[in-house]
C-alpha cells in the first residue's frame, strides 16, 4: 500500500474509532455503519491493487534472473530415463465427466472421475485443478489446496486454481486474501469458468461480511455470465432477504426454481420459496 493511501486509510480508521467512542455514537449509528462499510471497501481496493503490484514485482524478479543467463545447466541424473506415457484422449473423457458432475453438485463422483483422469494422464493441469475443486466442495481443504498449489507452480496464471484458493480463504474467513485471489482471476480473464466463479465467490465473500449490495452485484454479474449457475439465484435471494428486500428475494428464488426444477439448486430455490411464502424463514 502506498504511503499516501495507507495513511489515508489509517486516518479514517482512527477517526471512526473516535466517533464510536464518543457520546454522540448512538445518534450517529446509521452514518457510522455507512462509513465503516465504505472504509472496508477502500481497504479491499488497496489489497487488490497490492496483489496486482506483487505480481508485477515477481515479473521483475523473473526478468532479473534472465539477465546474462544462458540455458540452464544439465544435471546428471535429473532426466527421466524414459518418457512418461499418458493417455490424454482417455483422460479427456473423464475430465469432461468430472466437470459435468461438478456442475450437478455431485462432488464425490467428480472426484472419482478426475482421479481416473489423472491415472491416465498424471500431469494434466486441468484434471488436477478440477480434482482440487471437487475436494474443496467436500471440505477436504488440505487436499484441495495441495492440488491447487501444484497447478499454480506449473501455471501461475491459472485462473481456475486461483479462484479456488480464494474460495478456501473465504471458508477460512481470511477475507482479504480471498478478495485478492478472486480479483486477480477476474483481471486475468483467461478462463470463462474461472471468471464466472470468481464473481460468484466474491458475492459469497461480501454476503459473509454483511455487505449485501455488493453481494447482490456480484451474484447478478455471475448470472449474466452463466445463467445456469443456479446456486447464484439461491444466494442472490439470500442477499436480498437479508437486506430486507423480500419481494426481490422471492423473485430470485422463483427464477432459480423455474430455470431447472431437476437441478439440486433449482430444487433448493423452490423449497426456500415455499417456506417463506408459508411464513417461514430461509436457511
């Protein structure tokens, strides 16, 4: 964070502490909430900018390494004695099956299919990343993180792995790092699936932080990018409901239920809609 920006944020923080400690705090409660939310947004912007700068500095380091260097030396014993044979065609079938199962929310079946893909093609980056995704949604966070790190070691610009590291940070409630990883994936914009889910996960981050307007914006964007992402309808409904926009919440759940009544998230939208229309509360 630049000195000027950092000083400004810290100054605003100190001012808010003083206002919260003052005798006028109860009368200022609504204004304080708005100013705190705006400060959170300012900090998030600085974190995202720092993340981008960090990657640029890494590129400088790589350029420095290349100055005056020839090809890397060959070290005896480091080369494989024979090329590794891989059935990429057979693996692709299991990769597609794995992605299909992920889309349906059947993560154990996805993990099985992607494990078979890696048996056929052990170094396949896409299969490794999707396997991590399937594990992550079963809360196997350590296994998932290990697979995403393998991917990022080979491909630092792999946006799909990046967004899932962001999701794990979200689940661990490390919100600043989650925003950094997810915002970087959106800036990369080199993988349609990753861009879609980066917006969706950012919606979840802001929903957790009770910043409902921001959450709604990201869920709406994710639905514009992927209308079949029915979980975004469900979470958009929650973001509306928690912001006391009850009619908008019902419309979001109604749209999710109508989009695909056989999809697990479509069913979930229908169930929560029936519950609230019967006078109950959402999950």
